[in-house]
């Protein structure tokens, strides 16, 4: 089974599986990256891309929570750009510093590659209630798309499209007010190893604030800066640094 077929199969299963479990009501904390929540997000980038994201949270009999998330992006011309399917499972601990951690399985498809990643994220509390950190890591495997416009534009044709790799991110989150408004800053490093090696560093600054008194609707502004390097047969190619601004509208259910 190819990774693209796997993506389609997992997508179909994700539509059915969550409804077999009961959804659990959780206190809303938009800054907590280790919570499972039922949400819908509409995002618009400064380049005209549109991203739609939906997640469904549910609870198990043992008290653990989980969610299934699906997102997809189209470009300014309405053409498919990328998609992600995620299963996210939360574990709670009797620990003041790390009260929660989560494991995840992500299937990602874009013009350049398709991958499956197994990862985890943990909350790290500090002495300040307003400042929290999160650490995330993942390993992945997949395959490049030899017909990728990005690879063709660089004059790259691969004899072996298989890839393995890893990614890591560190998040610093500061709540600036009692209404939950927060600022988050985080670098994300991704490395893919194969016939073509890729290293990507994405730096993000996000400001998020509630738009309603019940805290169920949020507005977000996110600034992204991404630099990417390809190594192929002892040739190095640095892509132009990509910068974008995202405006997101998020609703908790």
C-alpha cells in the first residue's frame, strides 16, 4: 500500500471512528497544546491561501481523552495545496511540572511528499501561571513525489523516493490577560533523509485573543518564516525564505 492510499484509507476511517465514543466537555484553554478539543478553524493567509481545520474530541471509559483532526489548504486559485489527518491522545499525570502529555499520529500530504509521523508533546509548567512551555518531537517515514513542481523547478529527479526523518519544536506561551489572550513563539525543525535530504526551519509568532465573553470564539494572527535547504548528489540548494501572515477564526464547541 502506498502512502497516498494509506492517507485516503485513514481519512475515511477518521470520519466514522470518533462517533463510537462519547465526547467529553472540557474547560476551554486555547493556549494549552495538550488538550483535546472540538473546534473549527478558518484561516486566510497573506498569499491568498485558505485553510480549513476541524477537530472532534471524545473520551474513553478510563478517563483519557483524544481527538481526530483534519485540515486542508487550497491556494489563491482554488487548487489543492496540502492536507493533514491527526489522531491525538492525551494522558494526564499527577505531576505539577508536567500535568499532561499527548501522543499523536499524523498523516501529511503536500506537493513535495507524503509522510506518516509518530510523535508526542508535553506541557512544562513554570513558576509563573502566565508562562508555559511545550516540547514536541516526532519521527516520520514517507515518500517524495517525483512530479513535485518544487523538485522539477530545482531540476531534481530521484532514483529512490523513500524518506525517513524527524521533527522537533519548542513552544513558549505567555498569557497576557485574565481573558486568556496569549502570545506564542516557537521554532519547528524538520529533517528528511533519503536520496534527497531536506532541512526546514519554521519560526512562528502568534497572537490569540477571545472574541466572545464565553471564550468560545477566538481571533488569531500568526507570522511564519520558513527557510528550506535541499541536498542532492552533493549539490546544495537553498530555497528563498518564505514569509506569510495567517488570520484565523477559531470556534470551540
